[in-house]
C-alpha cells in the first residue's frame, strides 16, 4: 500500500505565503505524477497544480504566477509553494499521487491540510 501525508497548512494573512509538502511512502518504485487539489466549503474539489514524472507542470488559471509545484523524486516528496495568497485560496488542500500498478496507474490521496487566508 501507499501512504500519502500532506503538511504545511495553516492560517496566513492575505499576501502571505505557505509551503505545502506531500510525502508518499510504502510500496513505491517510482511516482508517475503528483497533483495538488483543493476543496472549499460548499464547492467541488478542484485541481490546483500537477507535475508529471518528466517535470511538466500545469496550473489552474486562478493560481498561475502565484503557486509553484515541484517534486523531489529521491524522497518521494512534492511541494506546493503558495505566494500572494488571497482569501479565495482558503480550502483543504489534498495531494494525489499516481503510482504505476500493473498496466495502469493508481491514485492515492492524503487526508488533506487546511489553508486559511484571513486577516
């Protein structure tokens, strides 16, 4: 099995920064992709940023230029650097890790970390 643990959330003022971490452990030979998602109260979970095994990245329009996703393959860890935070960024942030399984890829979720942007 694969365990995914997010950390780094918290309360921050508008304009502030946070760095989220996503650590994967267990039966992992390599990680295919990592995605950061978020879910605000009353809203659907949405993709924030994604990084492929080759390092290609894509971002939601709402976070482009403010958030940066990266990964440390040696340690099966990914990060989401968030800057210039705004109240609309308030949500529970989840990490989804894609791991090869047989002929396909299985996605594993963490429990989430709360980010609150408020003055």
